[in-house]
C-alpha cells in the first residue's frame, strides 16, 4: 500500500504532466509570462486591424450604393469602438514592452 506522501507526490506529478502537455508551464519565469502576454496582445491587434479593414470596406460599399440606413450607422459606431479598443491594446503593448525592458 502506498504511503500518503507517495500518493501526494504521484498526484502532483500527474497534475504537472497534464499542464506541460497543454503547453502551460506552472514554473514559467516572469519574463516569459510577460512575453506571452505581449504576443497575445500583438495577435489581438492584428485581428482588430483586420476587422477594421473589412468593416471599412463594407461601409464604403454601402455608402457608394446609397444604403445609409441603420446598419450603416451601426457600422460607423462599431468602427469607433474598434478604434478605441485598438488604442487600449497599443497602450498595453507599450506598457508590457517597458516591463520587459525593466526585467
């Protein structure tokens, strides 16, 4: 029969192996964690740029055809929301970059 400490160590190893298999390291260093956050923010910025480009194209098309209805104005409002979110993401990227510089 296994002792209580052996069972505990065995469960910790299983827990650790599960997290490593999903690509998450429990003992990740601070700089690596900040770098991962920075990469995630960069991906979010790229997605936001893509959404802004697609939305701008569809709004220009609606304006050219004369469809300035509720959907058009909702798109304009959504464009400003995306731009505001983009400013927030860029500021967070600048903050994380400075944080990496300090580490």
